[in-house]
C-alpha cells in the first residue's frame, strides 16, 4: 500500500537541554547515537514502523558502532526484531504484519493470549536467537518487572486486588510501588547497561542468554489480566515476571552514555509508569531527559490517519466482529508511517533538523 504524502509536518521533534546544545554546535550524525530507548505501547509501535525502518534500515547503519537498545514491552519486541537479522526492515515489516493479523474472540483467556504470544515470538525471531546474542553492534536490553505480593498471582481475584492496591499506592507516589514490584533489566552481557545507579526501585541486572531471551521478551509484554506472568525467569531471582512498562512505561531513567539518546516514540510526552497514564502531572524527569532527542508523530500527521490516531489496543474492542475493518485501518496507518521515516531522513540529511526542534 502506497503512503499518501502531503505538505504537513509529519514529525514533532523535542530535545533535552544538553541534546539541544549539542545540536546547536553540530548537525546530528549516526555516530552521535549510542542508545535507543523503546517505550511500551502495544499496537502504537505499528504506527511508527516507517520511522523505525528509516532509522535502523538506513541511517544508523552508516556508522557501525556498539549501541544499546533498551525496551519495555513492545519496545523490546521491536528491538529484538531489529537485532535478529542483517535486514531489520524485513523483520520490522514482519512484526507489523504478525501483530496486525492477530485476532481474538470476545472473552479470550489470559492463558490463550499468552500461548499465542509465544507463537508470535517464535515466528518472529525463532531460530534467530544466536544472531541477537552475537549481533556485531546492537546490545539488547529487555525491561521486566518482578511481581510482589498479590501481583505475583494469576488468579483474577487476587491479581485484581493487587492491581487496585498498586494503583492506589501510585496515586500517593511512585515510590510506593516498591511494595508491589521490582525492576528487572535483562541485558546483553557484552556491554554496559546505559544507566547510572538505579535507586528508585530494587533493580536486578540479569544476563541475557539463549535460555532467557524468549521468556524475558514474553514477560516484558505480559500485561496483568491480559496475559499470564512468566514464572522464574532463567538467571534472575525466582518469582513471577510481567510487563516492564508497569514501572518503566516510557523509560524515564537516569541515562549514562556518550552523545545523544535517539528516542523514536509514539508521543511527544514521557510518562514514567503504566499507572501514570491518567495522571497528567506525572511527567518525565528533566535531568533524565537532558540528552534525549525525541522524534514522534505530529498532531497534524495523526489527524490524517484512519480514526485520527495510531493503532492501539482499544481497537480490538472498537472493531469487535470486524477484524477486516481493524486490519485495514492498521495497515493504512502502517503504510502512512513511511512519511515519518522519509521526513526524518530529509531533516538529518539537509541539516534542517535543528529548525524543527522544540524543548523537551
């Protein structure tokens, strides 16, 4: 399907203070990028597929150097696909096609969604595990959470009570989530995690391996009540592991790296945790964001899409009984996302990126 190109700006571009200072000194180059974060957000990832393809298929490979890819939930799935082949564009297209083609009957159980998600990951990267683990320059980091108390149960009653408790605790302050979960970073052991000391929550650094690659990716996307948790992640403390976005929805983390952090994102805002989505006063820490260059779809671009937004999980309900309608809407949004990638490449290649940057 061919994207429809118009004259409106497709991208919103925001930069933290130090990133903006660097861009004012010299144009952005692939060699400036050592870290790329990937947020949780489910099907929204499909809506920036064209941007990912331009960045990982064209721009970053111009300078082959070690880069940390650190993702939560679908962010980790995107990066696993990218790192699983010397043709990341083909793998990103496969990810979008597999995700779009999913169909769920009303009342589907968490166990069934989990089973299908395992099959999804097997089809996406099965047989490519060694390529990911031995990639010459990408270092995959997968964010998960280790559940505590009632959140460690998959029975709906106990888990529901645990979630209610976590939501209430989070309203008082994010620090209170320590009672409910711990952070896990399943990291490529060949490189350093691009983060300074994590003191907000108990955090476990777990070496990425062939044994825990698939389980960690599954856990990172395991939304409570929608999917079952993953029991006893190999290499980590015993326990039930779930969606990394619960704590680190948009990866509001203390970055430690040279250069600029390039953040292809679904939105121009940083929301710290999954439970903060409805709390407009919870936004990213300015100190954490000072080296970030965030690239996201513009409001004008979103207004041109089917349903005037990126694909999201609510579409499964909106299009209930009309899988063809949902798939057609998503495929149109995926095709349109080529505009995001085209505009990014044009801005960096013409040196006009700085003209479009706004403070983050």
